[in-house]
């Protein structure tokens, strides 16, 4: 079912059984705390540049929020994956540039991923095709060559016993080298002794890099867009997270806000992401297989048996909005449902200072199996922490000293009516490979400083 994802080669998304276990072990290395710190710092920089651009539009606002957060997500991926830092530029400015880079090749691939998954790569090299299609062919070829060059450079560093670059390719290549035999020539050819798992082949390295970029970019960018729009429609929630942001970041400036000191404290910001994914998860279902054996499933007093090799796709939207687990307001976007307090209810008044309130808060842990936006179990998403760090860093930057509000339409639309229109835009979502808003450009958002 996921074979079309093998645009550049096999990956953890298309592997099964023992091969999946091997790839999971070898691809887990890039997703560590050191990488989270890099993601945090780069996101702060990108989000700050994006906010400056949005603020420069003044009271007329901008209609490019959804496209611009895609640029942010792409630039963060480029930095985390290849240690290439690109200046943030609005989508409008990017459309006017004439030069091309690795980042541009990746952008073209991600923008046209649906047609790339459907058609063979060689189709895009036909000279009689429209320029847009031949541009896709250039992007596929350029991106592959860039990855191959990175792999070759990393192998050279290993052969010279030099430290790696620390990027995604470096992590994947070195993870393979660290398993089993230390004879570099054996690793390069894909052979290995019986002590450790077979290292990743060149094709598997390329395939996993593509999957990480594809899965990590669109889902994160869409979640960021939903988060910005929902917060724009809910000024009280903006105040709620701003209160937390400013309390913990009061003594820090710009990119000096350290991941290690800050991320875990911004629980309200994370709650915004969790609540957004609960109602608007870009992935509508998570594929699960029973494997070669039948699986027992107990539902109340009934025992069911699912046959071997059966595909099961839990309906996430139904699961995430079931009143049994989420209450009578299960269809309402309310991030505060994720925050529990150890303070007695009688103390929730004006006499409780903010420090006591925030220190008493903790994230709610849903009942097992009722909230699985990143899947669950052994085959959960390895990029979960990456997405959380990027989202929280973006929210902390945007709402620390600024507020977002929709620009009312000409003809006497009130600010409350404009906010209702934003919510209607959010609800007007559909599947285009992933769940996303159909017409986010119809909303103009302006940013004002506190």
C-alpha cells in the first residue's frame, strides 16, 4: 500500500517484519535531544523572521500565513537534515527568485509529491512536457544527486576517522557503520557479519531521507497553519499561552532562549498542538497490519479475532472526538482540556499568583489508545518530538509580544464576525493526500505588538 513512497528507495515506511525492525534501529539515531536543540534554535530564528515579515504589512495584514509556515517548516528541515540554514523569505518573494538550490529542489518535490508518487520518475524527463513537469524532473535529479554527494562525503570522513557533519545523512550513514563490523569497506558494499544488523544500503538511506522530509514537512506545516488560524479566531487562548510564554521567557531575548531551559515548561503551547491534532490531524488514519498471525481483540464482553495479513485503519477523527473519552464538548477546540492543575479548585481565584498557577500545571495523559496522532506502539512516528519542538518554538515566538487578529472584510464586517469566518475557513477542510484547509488564502491576518 505504501510502495509508491519508494521514489528514491525503500524506507522504514515500506519495510515490514524483521526488515522494519532493522531500519527502525538504524534510523532512530537522528531523532535525539541534540537534534531537538538544533530544531528549537533554528525554528526560533525562522519564526522571528516570519513574524517580522507579517508585522511589516501593518493593519492590512497578509493572506500568506498558510504558505509561509510551509516555508518555515521547509527551512527547519533543511537545517536539521543537511545543516544548511536558509534565510526566511515570504512565499511571494520565493516565487520571484531566479536561482535554484537544494532547498528549492526539495520544495518542488514536496509541492508536487502526489504526482511524483503516482508517475515514474523518468516521465518527468520527457522534453515535450510543460516546463512545470520538466522542473519536477530537475528537482528529483538534483535532490538525489545532492543526497548522494552527502553520503560520499560522509563515507570519506569515516574512512579518515574524522567527525561527521551531524546532519541527517551523517547520522544515517554512521548509524550503519556503528552496527557490527568495523571494516569500512564491508559497510559501503552493504555486507556485514552476523554480529549486527545489515547496514542501510545507499537506496535505503536515500529512501529514508525522502520519507523523513515528506512526512515531517507537510504534516508539521499543516498543523502550524491550523494552529495559527485557530488562535487567530480565539483571542482568549492567545492570552492564555502568552501568559505562560512571557512568564518563562521574561529574562530571555530572541534566540538566547535555550531549548533545555524552556521547552518542557511551555505546556500550554504544547496543549495547543495536541488539541489541534485532536480535531484536525493531517493524517486521517494510521495503517496497521495483523501480520502473519491472527490477532485477538476484546471489546467489552466480546472476543474478536482479526485474520492474518489484514489491514486495519483506525479512524482518527472519530476516535479523537468520541464523547466517551473527550466529553460533551468533544467537537470544540479547547486547548485547556489538556492542562490539569494540582491546586484545589477553591484556590482558582485572583489571590493565586501566576507562578503558583503555572508550577501546579501538568499535561493531561489521555486514556491509552484514545489519542494516537503519531500512531502508537512500536511503529509510532520517530519524528514526534521534532514536530512538538518546532510547533512550540513557533508559538513562543509569534505570541510572546504579538497578537493575531483577522482583518474584517469591507462592508462593515465586525471583528467577531471575522473570527467566525476564520473558524468556517478552518472547518472547510478536505483531503488532498492529507487533511488541510481548502481556502486559507481567503483569510487576511494582521499582527500587532502588545
